[in-house]
């Protein structure tokens, strides 16, 4: 199976010269869209099994430079999933109540419950990115946070949270093009912010901060995936493909849990009917055909 992104699942030194912002597989937009549709249908089934089995949760971390495509990823990849089983938490500047706690408090508070998919739009990693670039805390403070983050994510993983962390990797030139596009498009102008242009002055500082954070916190149970994201359709396909390939490994386990639960509940129902004649009268009668259940097609002779 081809890999459409880069995986970092052990401590390593990240050099951005080794990671392309352009697609590593020359798929056309039409090919990406076709693949995303098929993956979306599969993700819908996988999410239902995850939700019903309620033995695992999924945490998806999305990080990127401004205009990297976090919102677009959420809109295009996760539209196939039942919204009852998927939630998004956006991490903006901490409010006074959040700032009065340790930096991981709001992340732990927002962690997914069993059966749920939680997307962090930005995340606890902002506390080793923005804080570092803008000297909001001393170096000795933010440097300790790498180990604290690994401990936090290890705790989540030990409690059956499936963690996938995506860095949407774009070039500085692509960021400029997207910012100018927002300015030129009246339907996108509401996204404009002078702070986006001001932050571009710190591009290399953010690159260094991301490189160290990703290199120090990518582990087997909480890997980073660097996604070439200059091409939006390719980005969406790469993320959908990775998510499906990871969740697919749990499908048999979830289905076994659901089959066992189903047998238990049928047993309970049969016992209840035995004690309640009115309920028993409502049971399926011999030869009765339900319109809501597809009947097998008869074989042609």
C-alpha cells in the first residue's frame, strides 16, 4: 500500500528539507476525490463500529501554519462521519480560567470519551510553539513540556485512545498565495487578519519550533504524520487514507464486541417476553417478512 505522507513514530531530528510540501504521489484532483468518496463511505462504517463498541476513543490533532488547511480538512474529510460521534475542539489563546491551570488542563478536559472521535483544531502543542516563538515563558519551562506532553498522550493511549497527529505542511510561498487569495475573494475576506501577515515574519522560528516538537514527541502510540498540503485534494485524501488504515485494524475487535452484545440483548429480550404475554405477541411471527430487512435474491435456475 502506498504511503501518501511521512510518519514520525520515534524520536528523531526533523529537517524540513527532507519533507516535501507537494504531493509525493502524482494523483489528479479527480483521482483524489474518487478515492476520498470511497474512503468516506468506509470511515462512516468504521465510526459506527467505534461508537457502538465504545471500547476505544480517537484523538486527531491538526497542526499547521496559518492557511495550512485545518478547517478545510475538517470540512472535507470528516463530513462523511455521523456528527453525533465526532466533535471538534479549537484551541485559541487561553482565557483567564484556562490560564490559571497547568497548560495541559484544557486538553485533558477536552479529550474524547469512549466511542467518540475528537478533533483538536490546534492543540496543546501551541504551548511549545507560540510560547516558544514569542518568548511567553522561559525556555526551561517550554522545554520540559515535551516530556509532559508525551506522558499525557501516553496516559490517553494506555486508556484505549487511538492518537493520530497530523502536521499539514505547506510552503511559505503557498501561504502567501492563500492569504492573497482571501483578500481577493469577497466570499473569503472574512478570514482576513493582519496578525496572519505579522506572524509570517516568524516563519523560520515556527519551522524550528515545529521541527523540534514533532521530532521529540512522535512515538509509536502517538505518531506524527507530516502531510504534504500545498495541494488541498491530495491533503484530504492522504489524511482520509491514513485514518481509515489505522481504524481498519480495530474493526474485527469492535464487530466481535457488538456481536457478543447483540446476543446478550436478544437473550434478555427473550426472557422479558417469556414474562410478558403482550410483549411476546409483538414478536416476529413464523413466515412474517419485514419490509425494513433486505431479503436474499432467489437464485435463477
